[in-house]
C-alpha cells in the first residue's frame, strides 16, 4: 500500500494539473475515522488543514496533536448540543445551515480566540438526505452571521451528488460557483468556496473551488 506521503503527492499532482497556471486550491485532509498518528504523518508531508465530521472522535485527536500547528475544520452535521465544544476547539465550520446554530456558535466562541470562520452549506441538488440550505436562503443566513460577534462569514460549501462524467460534474460545480460569486459581491470578506472531493476534484477546481476536501485519496478507504 502506498504511504500517506505518496498519496498526498499524488493528490497534489492532480491539483496542479487541474489548476494549470491558476492558484492551486487549499487541500483539506478529511481525517474522520483516522488516527492521530495518521494525521501526524500527513502533517509531516506538509498538510496543515484537517477536517473532522464527528465531535467526540475529533476532540481526543485535537488534544493529542495540540503541539502541532494545525488548523481544524468541522465538516459534519451540527447538533445544537455540540455547538459549545465546536466553537471552542475548531477554527472553521463548513456546515452552517440554521440560524439557531449560527447564534450558538457565536455565543460560545471564546473571546480570546479569533472569530470562528463559517461557511454556509448549500444543498445544490435539493436532496432530502443532505443538509444545507436552498440557494434562496443564502442571503438571510449571511446577514445573520455578519451581525454577530465571534464568527466570520468566509463563503460557501456544497456536496453535489455523484455524477458519472466530468461535464455533468462541471455543470453543477459551476452552479455552486455562481452562488458564491453572488455572495462575494455583497461581502468583501468572502474568499472560500469549499467544493470538490476525491471523485470530482478536477471539475470543482475548474469551476473555481478554493478548497477541496480529500479523504480517501489521502488516507485510503474509510475504516
């Protein structure tokens, strides 16, 4: 089996090829179900940003690796009773889709920490099984975030449903980018589009993603 470092190098090559002469998007390593030692190995290979889906799994890893200069992203569904610890231990939250959650994250963000970076998750395919807001709800949530202390609106996140060819992937990613551009015209601090995973990385990058979330192609199949 290839080592994590070799897998990271392969993903970086894919990113470089997809980007061409444009700026390469940030690589977020999705480390859910992976051990602290796996994350440490990935950090040695130059990765700094890690995404976790499950709070109770993430907290011990964050504590064990606190000596490293890592940036933690919460990328899972958010339950109201988890907002306090998410606000205390993470730097980014990608999955904001309710005003109640936004207000709780703001309320519980420690004053000694930088504002918590928030991305509004949109359900671009309107799938009943997926979290996220409809595109016409983006503006109302953005307005809530912009008025609260301790949180900072940085952009959008989406998880399009799988498509079996590049052109179809690109079309839906371009739809997400359109909504991102509309939001960016209203808020000067908007700079992050979290879009693209192992299966649709190239389409997301071509559409204009600034952050891709890669798990399987870095750490291997889910445990």
